[in-house]
C-alpha cells in the first residue's frame, strides 16, 4: 500500500478541531486573561479627604482656643491684705462680704440646754449694706442645726444693717452638745464668716 499525499488539515476533516484526540482538551485562552478584579471600581479617595479635613478642623480649633489665651496677660499674685476688712482695735472678729460690706461680730455668751444652744451675738457694720442670717454646723456630726423659731428676746435670727449700725440679740439652734461652727450668711445662704461655738 502506497501512501498518497497527506490531506490538508492533518488528515482531519475541516469541521474537526486540529488537536490530537489523545491529548487533554485545553481551552483557547487569550494572552491576557480577564480577571474579576478588572471590573472592581478604583479605590475611593473620600475617606482620605474626610480625614484630612477633620485634622485641619481640629488643628484650627486648638489654635483658636490657645491663641486668645496665649495673648492674655498672666495674672501675677500679689500679697493680699483684705482691703474691705477694717483693721480696728474694736471688739469682734472682722468680716467682709463679697459685695464690699464689712464689719465685725462676736459671740457674747453661749447657753446649752437639752435640745441645743442659744447664742447671744453682736454685729457692727462699718461699710456697705448687709442682709444677714445665721446657720450652725455640728463639728462632730457634720450636720446643720435647725434654727429655732422661738428664742428668748431680743431675737437676731435675720436682719439688715447699713454702715454705722449695729445689732445684738439671741439665736438658737437644735444641736447635740459639742463644738459647733456658727455661720454668718447672706439670705441666699452664701457664707460670709464663721465663729466657733464651744460646748
């Protein structure tokens, strides 16, 4: 048997692929295969822009808060001698209220009974105008004593003085017997001065 010329297409019909049937099939892949990442959008720059703007705003806020404080003159401490408190040889402990009124006050006598203490006081006002009231704190218990509504006359529960005036009278509080603190206060409860009540 003689062999004739080799048919075109390696002896295969034109409709058949030109592969050896004994070899595994391989798809015809393009030179640059397509990957899923090719369809992903480019990374956003928005988080970086937001972070940069936030840093700039925080920096401006810090700078604006420090700017006025840095230019403000520093307060230099000066030796303080209370100008409103008179230096006097008159009796009583000096006091000065925040509104500039000043004077002296003293405890003349203290009387204890089963329910508390009665204190005889004297106040002098040297300058200003003063509305006042009194309160006590038990030093041992740390509790405020209730001011009694009735007290032996003359009563000095609360009042008002103008410069040059004085007042004296009694105040009474329900307190356990012991050392306590008597407070001179404004009608709103702001403490002006304190004296110790001994048992």
